[in-house]
C-alpha cells in the first residue's frame, strides 16, 4: 500500500513538471497601479490590446483586477471627474495562484482569471481560463513528445475540465477522458480502441492525421449542438503519429447571446449602422492589420510584439528580411496601429522607378519643370502621404543622389517640388524596407552612412520562413481555402507526407514561394487530396536526400541548426519542435559537432 502511494505521488509530481502556471502563464510585468485613474487604465489596456489586467500596490503585490468591459462602463457613466481605479476594481472573480501550482487543478476554482505570484507574493504573470483551454493541447503535446508514460498522460487528461480525445496514426482512440465520455453518453472504456468516427459525431480527427493541419476554434455539431473544438496533430520525427481533439463545453450559444445583445443595444440607441460603418472611414481595405499576419512561431510573435510597440510612436522604422517574408504586411500593420492611421498608406517600390524619374515621383514637380511636364504640375508621394505613412520599399535601390535629398527631408521635415521654390512641410511617417545588407552597402560606398543611421533608429528583422517552420502549417491552413475560393474549385486537403515535405523544404522564396506553390497545387491537382506526386519534383524527397530516413545525412544537421536558431538556443524548445527527447538532441549536437552559441 505504501509503495503504491509513493508511486502515485511520483507520477503526479512528474506530471506537474510539465503543467505549472509558470510554463503556461503570460509572463508580464504589466499591471495597473491602484492610484491610476480609470482613464489612464483604459488607455493602458487599449494600447496592449488585452481584455483585463491585475491591479497591484506599490510593492507589486496583487490587490484586485479590472476588465476592459468594467472600465468601459465606468467611463460611460462618470461625470467628468477623475475616478481612481482602486474604487472600481474587482476584489473577487479571480484567484491568486503560485507559479509552481499545476493548471490541472484550476477546475477547483470557479474563476475566469488567474493572477500568478512568486514566493514573495509578487506578480509574475497572468492567465485567463480561456488561455488554459487554448493551451491545453500544447501541454498535452509537450508531455507526449518527451516520451512520458501513458499513466502520466491519463492523469493529465482526467484532470482536464474539457473533453479530450487522442487518436493514433490509424484514427483509433487511445486516450479518452471521463469529461468527454459523460458528455456524449458513452462508457470511457468502451470508447478506447474504437475508430474515432464510430464514437465522436461529425469528427474530423481522422482528416487531421492525414493532413497534419491544426484546426483551432472550429465549429462541430455534436448531438445537435454547435460546439467549439480544437484539433491538433501530434508529430514525431517528422511524421504525424496521432492527433488530439479538445471539446470546449461552453459551445457557441454564449457567443450568439452576446451578438444578439449587441444588436438589441444598437437598436435601442438608434445606432443601426454596421460595425464596418463605424470603423475608420479613411482606412484602406487592402491594409493589413498585424493580427492578420499568419504565424504561431515564437519568432513571429516576437516580431509582431515589437511592431505593435513601435507603431505607437512616430519613430522611423527599418524593416529588413529576405524577399517574400512579408515586409509590406508589417509596414501596413504598423500604419494601422499608429497615430497616422487616419491618413493614407502610400507604397513606393524604389527599385521599380527609373533613376531619372524617382525625384519627380517622390517630390512631385511644378508646371514647366521639364519637357512634357503636366500642366499644373504633379504631387509627389510625400505630398500624397501627408498625415499618413510613406512606405519606401527596397530602399537599398535608391540612387546615391536621391539618398542625399531623402536625408535632408527626414531631418528638415520639408521639401521642394522639382522646378519649384515653395517649401512643403512634411507630416508623414516614413517606414523603409530592404532585402539587402545596408551596412555592407555602407562599407562598399553604395549607401550613405548618415542616411543608414537616420533610417535604422529601430530595425524590425523578419526571419526567413526556413527559420520559423512552425508557421508553415498555419500558412497552409489559411491559403488553401483562399486559393480554392479564388479559382472556384472544391476545397483541397493534403496528406501528412506532403505536410512533412513542406516543413522540410528550405523555402528560399519564403512565404511568397509557399503561396505560389499552394496556388499551383490547387489549380493542377485533380481530386480533393494533394499527394507527394503532385508536388514539384524539386520538393519531393528522394532516397539520397531524405532528412528523416537517414540521420547521417547533412540535411539533418541543417534542420537541427535551423531549429536551434529559431528557438534562440533553447534546447528544450528545439527538442520539442524536432519531436525528439532533449537527450537525443544533445547526442546529435555532439555527433554533428554543432556548437550553438546563441
């Protein structure tokens, strides 16, 4: 008996190592101080694009929380006198947890918000109940990939307050928790070992195994009810070995109720215009928001976070990265979040304009400035971008003579049209981008050093796709339906072999090349499934270059180096992405003589 208790305690402790709040929380030093006003607090939450924040005292110890909704209501009903946050924050509705507590016990607390503290009761992070639901598949995936026992996985699943099912590569249910069993009215033991379609109504987990594509927040009808589900493929050694499905019990009825309540409120107040009508009337529908940039990798999240931060200022930004990485999308996203968003976004490709025309294109010209000049003159890009953003793409292609004039405009904030003497004030944000090494160009005398420093106040570097392979499944999930709709063809799916080939391919053309490949496959593939034979020959793995079949190949070394680079040298994270144990990764690092100093 005593031995059984010891073994069970050991198993629980092993499980808890992978499921602590410290591993799952949103690490942040951001909090609202109790002496803040409601207006100050609302500005902070709006700038951070979040729904709630903890409130702390001067010792950074949590004393309450405040939600965006509560702040909005207080703002609407205040009588123009400043209201201190302390008087309206919530002192309940949340729970304080230690960073080493396990999230699997969170179902004991009937709260939506978790404030995470350290041994000194100081704030170290936050977590919402919705975050736990979102991150549970990843928690399970981590335990699965590091090779823990089925008993530990069973402990994790039965601690979950949502329905969880796991299938193997053949679609057979190998894990099924009690919460899911009770919901669909079946004995848990009876579900194990059965084909998933015979147990779960309208499931798509068997397709997840075939395609390797994750699906989050999709609608699935079970017993006539619309439910929100996650479907996550489980990868090992470059192959899909199973999938996890998670059922969110709240369903979508609450969303419908919220929508109906909003519509009712709009009717009562006489505001019948659509949400689109209430948006910025100066906005360009082609402008991308940062939230619309696709990618779940750590590097993409870091890049988007940095872009959001600089967007709130008027500082000049230089976006660097290889061709096809999406520099223009980031520039548009910064514009949307900036104080210049009500003005136009003007895109200029400096490499596409002939050298003898670029001055008149940027600064405009007066009537009679040269033979063939338009009557009345013409406004240049700087004038067109007044009170908005001027995006100078491929800035490295700008001739040296124009670099001098651009520098003067950035410093003096004024310019003259070609053939004119009138000064025009510049109230325009400048964002530049390049796929070239500007510092090397400075060393070679091809780019002005003073302009380089003027543009490079803040650099946002976008990593190539081969260094953020975790973005590839999300990109495929997004662009396949888009291309199918564009060409009016039935929606295509791809099998796990194709997904593996996509992940291993080096993508020298980055996201642009990936989109082109998807477009080609959608148009040329007959039938609904894209297979290896449909890929271009250069993407199809061969016996000589198969990255996973023969670990002696140099391609495996390149893959390990790439993942280590993407994870900033974090070998635990790199091992997780590669689908191998950390010890195995250390062995391969030693075997290939990889010395990572990141």
